[in-house]
C-alpha cells in the first residue's frame, strides 16, 4: 500500500463527503475501528458536525458500551488476550440493538448504550429513532471480521512499533490480541478506508 499524507481536517471532510453520497432515503452505518491507542472514538466524534452540516441526522454509539457482563467477560481473568479478542464484545447485542434496526425497512429504533462496564450494570437508556437518511457512527476495537453490517468501514491503523509505544503499560497485555487481529482479519484489507495514525498529527490514507 502507498500512503497519501492528509491533514486531519481534510480527512474528516473527505469521510463526511463519502458518507453523504449515500441516498437520502437510506440509513448509513459507519464503523471507525482501531486500537484505543489510535483514538478511533475521536475520529468518530469529529465526523458528527460535518455530517449534520450536510443535513444528516447522526447518532453516536460506542462498542465499549456493548461489552458483556464481567462474569462472562472476565471468566478467564482480567488480562487474557484471547478472551479480550473473542469474548468481551456482545456482538449479538450490538447487532440486535444498533445495526439490524437500520437495515432497509427496519424500525430505525436504536439503543445507544447497553452495558456500563465500569459499574457492571445496564444503562437503562431509552431507544432513539434514527430517521431515513440518518447516520450511526460506531467506534470500537476489533470490530471487523465479525459479520457486522456497515455501509462504510474505517480502520485506524498503527504499526506494531507505534502500537506498542502508545499503549499504556496497564493495557499491554492486549497487544497479542491486536497481533492476532492483524493476522486473522487483516483489517487493512477488510476496511473500506484505512488511515495510518502512527503520528496523530500527521495521518495518512493508505491506498
């Protein structure tokens, strides 16, 4: 792959423009995937205002609010990279409560958050209705290759060296999971858009 350097503002504008090309009668599901060190949630947040300026209702969802309860998530301990890879995310709930309702002809009723993993309790939030033409932006990690439906997938990619350097010491046990993700899912090939983020202030599109 070759890299095209791009400013953060231009990157956000290009992504928003790409999303806005979808027909106005269709709901659009966007995922911004990447290890926390790449801050995919920041890019997802940055897309909200430009899309609303283009007349698109936007709902932000974080996959981190669809983790399984700790009794299931931490069954093999708090620092098991394989469990982190396979068992932490409640894939069925994310599909059922967020993505499937936005299928063509779906209800459009989305649950914005399900489980607060900090206190291990359900959020109990009301459903929100996303009208036709609306966009849901989901951020998270290890989201590709799970059979989740998205109209546009964006992967924030870090080299192994940058990922190791920018991952906090208390989260370094997760690095084997990210290595497995690279090996098994190949997110650089699976995503529609790949952004190299080794240097946060100097992103590049991988073409």
